[in-house]
């Protein structure tokens, strides 16, 4: 009798835990310290209201070890699809392999996981286009016929494959204008050395990025900009052009340049359309941002996950080489935002509410 009671209690507990812990789709995001990834969390939650699947979202707080633990926890709860945005592209291969071994599908989200065949799909924006949009924006704002315009370069983290794609796009646009003397690179001797070469190898890009990386960290970005301005001559100031790799770092860098009396005017890029940067754009403190509509990325990821859960294959367009395999990709377009179209693209589309900003 006692034995029967024990067994039935055990079964009830097992059933209850299966109910509480069952997860169909697990989402692992790199950090909630940057507004970009909190945006993604919010958009995931909104989009998931309409699905019958259970989803759990976890943050890795910039640690590959935590990322791996997150994946382990999610597969232990039965997740059949793991959507990972890696903190470190190479280190995340281990996390992807944990998921794969447990029989789950792996979707690389926004950033590509490198060096493993454990990635099934890559859901992303066109990151080379993001960089091209920055380069073209800076070029468009140069006074026709002028030469030697000071150009300051900043980049993302070396551990993020996207940093290379963004830089590649930016360099492809800017290089001819550096080579013909329109721009003068102030803060990267490696960029100056490579100014006659349009198509850089990954290694060559790494040399430049290594000198101008912000590590995606606002504080690093601010410190780098301040150091660059301390070293720069007065002739390297006046009207300047700044390639900033995202909104958080753009605001930090812009603040440093605004604080320098010898800087009369600056043009600075960004991406993510973070609320704080939208306000900076309205106020004229940031010149542009690249809007990557996170709703599209989230929708594509959830669609792909649902199809995989139903035993179907998501449609892809093209692929990205991660050093081990060509990962089939589902790609979204980007949009450039300036003061002139900010209202139309971000408010009229319902992405943000007008009352969140001071106009
Ligand atoms: C993302 C950007 C983001 C950056 C820093 C990149 O991989 O594509 O949107 O600003 O990481 O988190």
C-alpha cells in the first residue's frame, strides 16, 4: 500500500513537472544590458501571444558559459527548437552542439554561430547592407569637391561575426573615397595602410577592427573617442565624419565629440533605432540610424520554428558560410532613418508611439 502511494505520488510529481517545465521553443539572447536585445525580448513576447507553443527566453549576460547553461536548461525542459543569438560567435558552437545532441533544431538569430555544423538556419538582416548604408550616408554628406575630410572609424566586437559584415559593407563604400583623398582616416594606421584595397580579407579587416573596436560597449566607445580626440590635431577636427557601429556606441561617441570645442560639426552613423537614439536624431545629436525592424526577425524565427516543430522545412533565400557549413538564411531588409523620415518610418508604422519622444 505504502509502495503504491509512493509510486503514485512520484507519477503525479513527474506529470506536474512535465506540465510546468515543458518548453517547445527556447530563445537565448546575448545580454539585457543593451537596449537592442531587450527590444528583441519585447517583440518575441508580443509575437508569441498568438502561438500555441510554449516559449522561454533567457539572457546570457555576455558569457558563453551562461549561454551554454541556458541551452542545457532549455533542452532539459524539452525544447525542440533553440533560437540563439550568440555572444561570441566561435564559443557559441559548443552551445549549438549541446542543443543538436539533444535532438533540437538550432536557429542562429541575428548573429551567425561560427565553425560548427550544428546550426540549421540563420535568421538575419542584411548586415553588409547596413555597413554600405553607413558609408554612403557619410559620403553623401561631404561637401562636393572637398578633400581631406577627417574620418574616424569605430567597429563592433571582434567576437561578433556581424562586426565584419558591417565593416565590409562600410569599407566597400568608403574605400574609393579614402583612396581618392576625399576622406582622411584619423584613428587607424591599419586602415591607412590598406587604403588602396577595396576587398579586404577577414584577416585584414580584423587588423583594422582590432584598432577601432568598441567591443559593443558604450564605455569603451566613449573612452576610445576621447583618446582619439586627445591625440588628434586641430586640423583633424572642424567638420568630421564618424563611422559608429550601433546606436549605443554612437551616442557615447557623439557625446565625446560634442564635448570637444574644436569639433564644429559631425556626421555620425548608427543602427538599431533604439529609443534613445531616435531622440538623439530628433535633437540633431545623431545623424542617422539603420532601422532593423525586429518584428520581422522575430516573425521569421517563430515561423521557422513552428514549421520545424510540424516537421516541415522553412523557405530560405541564400546562405552564409560559417567556416564549417553553408547555413541556409532567411533575410530581412533594412531602412535608413534620418530626421527627415523618422516620423514616417517609426511612428506611422506603429513601431514606436509618438508620445515616447519630445518633438
Ligand atoms: C547586432 C546589432 C547590435 C550589436 C551589439 C550586432 O550583432 O546586429 O544590432 O547593435 O550586435 O549588440
